[in-house]
């Protein structure tokens, strides 16, 4: 039995790519020129993307093999095959440089991971990853376009790996504008991972300093701008813009994700965004729809794990009003375990197209899918989200969460006209439509057989009676009485306490400190756990493995309840 307990505790007891500080571990690491434009710095020296992250270039592969250290071996290599050693390209021709010292040369540098000169025959086929058109930010803008700058004051970055900080700003309200483009204002590239701007309700107040925040923003749910590593900026479709001003969004929250894997204490950042606004409003107001899965559990050391979600026919029939909407852009979002992702468009059960499809997904090098001819999406159409992960580098289960070492499975679709959608997201929790949980207004909601309207209400006569009966028959953490054993099979027929709805409510009970539901599930699961333990004792090997597997598939909140209950029977 002790082994089972150890297993459970280990479940509740990594690695991020793209360390900007690695540039300090090679000579002139912060001054490597872009092969296509020597006036531009290539930030991610060891990566194919100039901003860093994602696939490594030949120099990055060799650097990794040398344990991310500047060694004489690495210095004397010619990683990119252009006839010059890495040391010659980085200003250390004699391979004498050590960190925190000035290299022998700080001029005449070249890129050790890109074969140069670019047109030389010896470089044929060696620079297929190189993009020379990614250097500038250019959008077609109206002549009256102005810009507004949203910027964090210089702020200390916490000495923790993952940090989300938010600050709310007043937008222009001297008229009605369309936000048609955005560009990053990057202060500290070593920590800046991505930025998202959310439109807020008018009741939200502007703030003067950044504050720690999660990815979920109360009253600030309309995503209107995004920057991530590898992006130079965003340009909206020529016929669309996000409505800003008197009859639009008046407040916006800027969320900045700082990635500090080395947990340094000396980082500061004051990044932000430039917004481009025009009073010559375009044909349509734009919006962004989020699709995907809010329940993720990826077992350790698994080469391929697939997570799916369905923005269903029932969902889209309910929230698309006044005819179809049109998609102009799409973006995938997973974290570091993500390998492949696609958003599939279905109509009447038939697949029409892939809205996105990445077979080489990289969290640090996101790709946008632009539709110059907007894609029509009708009420009753569906979007299947498919995320593929590899967890061979992890020794514990990975869950859905905000941190870079957690995972996500979301797609973001820019659409118009905004007024034709009544929601900002179409997501699932396991097989549960989250729109079905929250979007029916005053109507009675029944989800997977569970009367959500009744079960959410402590004072509803059916719910109050059920909880009272459970607590009368089954006591919390004091053993499984004969009364509870007789009562339990009938109680577990309630669709709100078993299956995916049961898992959902267990999760919610912990998340919201919902005392009545926590008491309910603890009483039920106390007896369920004791019965499972008895089965373990009589059929130890097979049944304990089954029980352990069942616990490992539970939500993190259910796991907390299970551990609390199981501890009693382990010792």
C-alpha cells in the first residue's frame, strides 16, 4: 500500500526553450547581424527564427551539443559550412574569449549559423530556413492613421520562470476609430515572450502600475492585438478593424508574459505596443473567437498524445446570429510540448478545409494563417481543434495551465462582422460545451444529463435534498458505513456527480472553495475510495494498478480530494 501512496504524492509533487541569456555565453552574442540586413540584430543566434525559439540552426545544434557553453571545440567548428570558424564569425578567432570579457574583435561580425555570402554556390541548400522578408513591419493604412502607445513603466521582472503581468489603459474616446494594426515596443528581449491586448468593459478602471495576473481577465475578454516571438506586428484585413472609441472599446488591458527560466533577479522591462488607429472606419468591425480544450492531461514520457475539442453544431447554431461570419486570420496556440496542431472546418459532417495546419509547431515561433478571401462560417458549422504533444522529456503528468511548463490547446480566429457573434469563445472542458454551461441566460440548462441550473443552486429543492441525503448517509473521512454502501450506487446515478460533469464539479468545488460541493464529493468519494482500497487489498497487483491509473486521469482538483481521502487508508 505504501507504493500506492508514494505514487499519489508524486503526482502532486522542465524545460523552456529560447533562453535569451544564452547570448551572454558566446562572444558578441548580442551583436550578431542579420545576414539580410547588417543593421538589424539577430536576437536568437542559435535559432532559425531571428527572434529566438523554435528550431535550432546549425550553430544552435552544435552549441547545444557542447552543453550550451563556448568551448574551444565549438569555437573551431564551421557550423554553417561557409569556410569561416564560429570564432572568426563571432570575433574570437583565437578561441580565447571567456564570459564577461570583451572579445578580441567587435566589428566585422557575421552569423555562425547562416552560410554567407548568401548567393555563394557553397551555400546552396544550406539556408532554406532564412526569411529575408521578415525584417520590417508594413501595413496598408489609411492616410489619417494615428498611433497610440501603450507601455509598461520600467518594472522589475520577478525571479520566477513564468510571469503574467497586466496593466489597464484608457484608449482614445474623442470619436470612433478602427484599430487596424499593432506593433511591438520591445524593451527587454531576454524576458519578453508574448503580449496580448484585451478590450474591457467601460466599468473597468485604468491602472498606473502593472500587476500580476492570470490569462483569464474578468470584464476584459475581447482580444484585439497580439505579439509573440517572431512577429514584427499585426495588420488586419483591409475591410476590418476593431472598434475603438465612443461607440467601441474605451479601456484595454495589456498582458505581458515574461519568461525568466534562470530566475534572475536583475531583469527589468518596460515593453508595450504601438496601436494604429483610423477615423476612416472600414466596412466591418472585427472580433476574435477562441476555440479549443480547457481540460488537458498529458502523461509523462509519451511520444504522441492527441487532445481534441469541438466547437459544435449546437454551439454555433446558438451563438451565430444574423447570418454567417467570415474568418480572415487564424492562429494556433500550445506550449513547449506541442508538436502538431490544426483547426478543421466542418459543415453537415463533411470536412471543408483546414483553417490551420502545423506539422512543426513551435511555441516560440508562432505562425499566422491569413485568408485574403475570407472564409464563410455558417450557423451549424463546426470547428474541430486537434493538438498533438510529445512528453518524452517530462517525468510527471502535464496539465492545462498558464505557465510555459503547463500546456494549452487553443485556436484564435479573427472574424467579421463582430455583431454576428454573441460569445468570445467556443471551448470544451473534456466533452462538455462551456457555452452550454454558461450561455443560456435564464433558460434551464441540461448538460450531459445534468440539470446545471438546479445543481448550481444550493437552495434548489432537488439539489438541497440530494446533498442532505448524501451527508445523512455518508460521512466525510470517517469510513464507509453500511448505510453509505447501500446508498452509494443510487447516488452515483446522478449525472451531476459522475462522468465528465462529476469531474467538472469536483474541479469547480476546489477552484471556488465551494464548501457545500466539497463536502458532497468528499462524502461520496470517502466511501468510493475505501471500497477501491478493499479491492486493492484483495487483488493487489491488478486492482492497485487500475486504481492508480484512474487517479492519474483525474483532474488536478479531483486529485486533491482523492489524495486527502487516500492518505487515511495508506497508513
